């Protein structure tokens, strides 16, 4: 390798090291995202119906929710279900602005379907973080 090539390679390596040092670690970002998801899980009280580890509720004072460990819902379906609820079931919508400000299930903005409870305590980012948390800690586990 020529002297110019060696210098150029050294400069690229140095630049890469500087960029890596300035970027937050992916692990720290993942840990923060999972912590945000767990906080949303707790804020919405998901464990009351789905159990503390997503294993499914047992009823009692709260409805018995299905196991999240065996759900067949994908990420998009989970975001919709958590945010907009499940019409015809006891799953409420948790997204602030669901139906009225944010379209759900392709419906025009307006009132929620009859019989669907809305508990608008989560933002869109909190719903997404909650899904990340569930995917990492519960679904398929």
C-alpha cells in the first residue's frame, strides 16, 4: 500500500472510531426502549388482564385476557389492537386520540364503535415501545 493509501485508511478508521464514540450504544438504546415499553405496560395496567408476564389473565376482578406469549398478531396488528382496542371484545383502546383524531382500522375519524371502551392514556410512541417490549419479552417466549 502506498503512503497516501495508508494515510487515507488511517483517517477513515479514525473517523469511524470518533463516530462510534459519539453515538449512544445500541444496547443502551435498546434498554431504554424496553424500559419505556415496560413503563407503558405498567401505565396501562396490561398485567391485570394479561398476567404479569403476558401468560394470560385468570379473570376475577378483571377480564381474563388471552396469552400474549402465543399470540399470532404481528407488530402492525399489535399496534392497532393496543391503540384502537378490539371491537366486540373487552380489549379497550389505549391510544390518546384513537378514532377521533387518529383513524383506526381504516375507519374515518369519528366516534369509536359502539361498545368499545377507550382508555386514552398512551401516546403513539408509548404504544410502539410497548409493542417492542412485548416482542422482546413475551411473544413467542
